[in-house]
C-alpha cells in the first residue's frame, strides 16, 4: 500500500512539474530560443521525458508543432525533434493608434503577423471614435480569418499611467489629457464580441518589448530603445525580459531630454528636447522642406534621406540631428548602462545614413562608451509596436498556457 501511495505521489509530482514548465517552455519556443526538444530540455533543466511531455501538451493546445523528422544529413548525435510555433493556432488582436491614423492586426504565437488592416484618418478628439474604428477593423479581420482570439492589445502614442491605463498626456494627437484608453478599449472589445482580456501600453514601450523578444534586441539583458513615431520621440528600457515602466508606468520619457538649450519650444514647456529636435518634423524643417499632407511625416523624412542625401541641405540637417541624438543617447548610456541600444523610426534611418558619426558622438560623450562602446543597432521588425501590443495580450498565455487559453475562451 505504501508503495502504491509513493508511486501515485511521484506521478502527481511529475505532472505538476510538467504543468509548471508549460509557460517557460512556451516562452522559449515563442521567442525562438528553443528550436529543438534537446535545447528545450537543457533550458528547462528537466529530463528528456518531461520535455517531451511538455512539448506534446503545448502541441495539443494548438500553440506549437513538434516535428519528429530526422535531422539534416551530416549532423552528429541523436536527432532531436524540431519545435516551431503553430501557424494555424489562436491569435490575438493587436491595435495601434498614431498621429496619422490607426492599424489593426492579428498576431499569432511567435510574434507573427497573420493579417493587417490600416486606416488613415484625422484622429478625432474623442478617443472612443478612433479606438472604436480600430477595434471594428480588427473584428472584421477575425471574422474573415475564422481564427480563435485569446486577447487584445492596444499601442497608443502617449505615456500610459498605471494601474488605470490612462493616456496621460497625448502630445501629438488631440485627445484630452488622462483619456481612459484602456477602459474604452476593453469596452469596445467586449462589445465586438472579441474574447480574452484587453491591455494598453505606450507605443515605444511595446516596440522595445517586441524587439527584445523577436528582433534586434534578442539576447540583451539591458535593452534601451529610442525611436520616433510619426511625430515625437519615445524611449523604453527592457530589463531581463520585462519592461521597466517605473512606479506608475511613466519611466523613460526620453523625448524630454534637453539636447539643445536654445532650440525649439517643446510641448512639455521646455526648449530643445529630443522630441522636437530629432523627430521627422524637425528634420524636414532643418532640411528646408515643407511637409506635405499626402503621406506621414515619418515617411516623408525617410524618403528624403534615401532619395536626396547628396543635397547639402539634407546632409547638413541629418548631421545636426545625428549630433543631437548622439548627445541624448550618451546621457542615457551614462545613467542606464545598457548593453544594447536599438533605434527605430527616423532614428533608424539616421543610423543607416551616418553610422560612424552617431557611434562616435555617443562614445565621445559617454563614460562607458569610451571603454568599448555600446552596440547601436537598427530595429528589425515591421510594425514593432503592433507586435508589442500583441505581446501584452499573449502574456497571460505565456505565463500559464492552460489558464490563459481558458480565460481567452471565457471559461
């Protein structure tokens, strides 16, 4: 009898251990860090049998695929099963609002965009109007795809105060300060019949999270992301895989670092901030170009850099912005000591145009830069804020796949 009890207890312990490993295992496959079952076994620190059972359960849940075909010819050792995300599995709805419109997308596990629907519009002063429009676009994508949805995430161009989810001070859209973006989003998601929890975050924070998990920031322990949107400049810090958002969600408002004391008046009340000295509008004005209404300011500035860089006025404007950006990055390096920096938006294009100049300014003006430098890389993901919004929605499933999927099904 005692032997039977011991066997039952041992079996239960193994099952509990395997269930506890589901979330970590899914995150390893989700971020591409466990391409095979052998790697999964090593990363989890479990037996091959436990890793196999965990992979099989994640496959049964429709989240990953286990490919047992033999390894490629010429490989040594025992072939290991390949692990990939399931392209036909559930999705989350990701949404983004920016100064020139919005975009909805369906995003699967692994950060893979399944479908997108852009919308160009003048952003209404009532946040419910544009949030409603982007949710409607996402609901249409879901109907057309027939896919199961397990959650939703929204990226907004504003600091988002926690825990309420208020768009505290949207500087480049006409929303009132303190707009209840998360409440509106959750209400519209529920009204559209979309299952799963709803989340909201700052667009650059979410871009940084996406780049850390799936892009240029993968593998960094302390990742600093600085990027322009269609207007303005934002920043974010990812520490050990998690966003550092401060005590109330408002950390890393790097757009309001002063890089030119005699510079342009900023929306925050100061002068010469990164937000107005290194964004797309600043570049177009410095290059002597009049912004047009036909495409976004970000696209106009990128096109100008790519097509007219030989023009002396364009080159001078780019060099001036690079110097100001470098000064700001150097200050951040001195304070934060990141092990990698990724740049997005116009800053990504400036890095491509003047990589040596930007890196030299950062190295010269930062204490740590002189001792070897911090890698400065371009963002690599298309629509990284959308992918980051999806990461918010996927997080409950990554934390606990069984409970997360049940919550997404309204159980």
